[in-house]
C-alpha cells in the first residue's frame, strides 16, 4: 500500500508529466510499434531486444536514450517543485523522515519512467528466456541506478532551504578573489548546483567504466574513447542548459559589455574545461599527452556545439534534448567510421557559426511548464 506522501507526489507530478509529454510519448510509441506490420511486430521486437541485450554498442545507444529521458524527468520535476504554487512542498515533504522521502520519490520516478522500465523488463525477460544473463543483469542494475539517483536528486533538492541569502563555503573562501567573466558560472555550479555536478560526474564515471569494460578487447581503439566522450558530453547536457539559463537570468547585461562574439565564444572554452577537469585528468592518465589533448578538444567541441544550439532554439528543453539525441546518433556513426579529428573541426565551425548568427537574437526565456 502506498504512503500518503507517495500518493501526493504521484497526483502532483506523475499526472502532470504525462499530460505535458503525451505528444512525445505517442510519437515514440508510433516509431516503435506503428511502423511495423502487425503480423511482424512480435518477431521484430524480439529480434530488436536480443540485439540490444547482446550488442554492447546498441546497449550503449539505448542507455543514452534512457539517460536523456531521465534528464527530461529531472527538468520537469525541478520546474514543478520551484513553481510558486508548489512552494508548500518544501515544508510538508521535509517533515517526513529521509527514508520515507526517498521511497516516495523512488516510486514517483518509477511511475514517470514507466515506459522505459516496462520495455526494459520485457527485454530482460526475453534475454533470460534465450539464455542471456549478463546483459539482463546490466539492464536491471542500470535501471535501478537511474531511478535511485533520481530519487536522491529530488530528495536533496526538496530539502534545500528556500532562503538563499546565506553564502556557501566556496563563496566565503573566495570572496576576495578576482573572478573573470568565464568563471562566474563555475562559482554558481559549486554554490548552487553541487548535487547536479556530483551526479553528472558519477554518470561520467559509470560511462567510462561501462564503455571500457564492454570493449575490453579493443580498449586501445581510439573509437572506444570517442564513444565514451560522446556519451559524457550528452550526460553534461543538463549542466549546459543550466549555463544558458544562468546567462539569461543573471548575465543578460553581458550583451552590452565590450566583448566580441569571438571573445565570448572562447570564454566558454574556459567554462567547460573547468567542468570537464576530472575527465581531463583521466584522459592524461590513460593516454599519451598528444592523444589526451586531442580527445579533450573533441569533448569540448561536442559540448560547445550542444551549448550553441541553445542560442538558436532558446531555453526550450524538449527541442534541445531532441537535437542532442539526434546529434548523438549521427555523431556516434561518424566516430565509428574513424572521423574523430574531422569531427572536431566540423563541431567547432558549426558551434561558432550558430553562436555568431544567433547570439544577439532576442529569443524569449521559456520557463519550465507549470501544468
């Protein structure tokens, strides 16, 4: 029997999530089930699930899609939590024990991730029936981790104090330091977005570990590192979105400062290099300095491309995630064809071109949905 807290969360968030994303979910259902002849539907999906379970590359691609869906859930729930008419949640939910809070948020995340979990559990059953054991285990562990991390993220977010007047330790320690323009978002991350940053770094660790375990026999192949960095760039998409939101919320005056668009674009190199510092250390430990430097530039070019898209579309999370997913699929195959270095040039040219053409366009701020 569900607790009263679980019932409240499901009524507030789950119903609203499915109403807001009905179109996206219906389109996904059409792609999966509506484009195949009914007589071939069962055999098609059994074959698809077996390929997903037995092929590491396909499993990684599917996991990336599920990760993007989870980010979408985070963005929606966070937007609802901080909506003015939901402020009572900070006081009512925080009165429960942490264990009960975690269980309630776990149930909520499982409810809004039901399309993913249902497909995952059916795939696990198909895999076990056909004699696969390691793949289904990996799928189960991954799904539980996604739901558990989401529950922890929501619980920590709801228990933060509404009053933001008190400064964090990092701001107190660095209050006398000079802060270059590019560093402002870095301070904001370590002041207000510490949990998101830690979760993102945890996902990066899981990606690196998982990719190199799946491709242990060819771990020195440049494409393996390229795939890992592509997935890491996607995992940073929420922090990239937050950077643009921070810029539009707190740094809108920066468009009147005497900075050229090239200077501003280069400043984002500093922002994302600082955010990718743990991954950069891993690259220089694992690879030669020349190779590590090239791979780091590749990762930065991907993130800058994702960043620049937001100047074209505005702060529209749904459209942004759709493009990130589409680019992930396209760039994945470019990496597989060993075109990483050509891709660096293409990414940087595309990123700067989109940034240059759209930086001074007055795109409206799109707040999180409140329905």
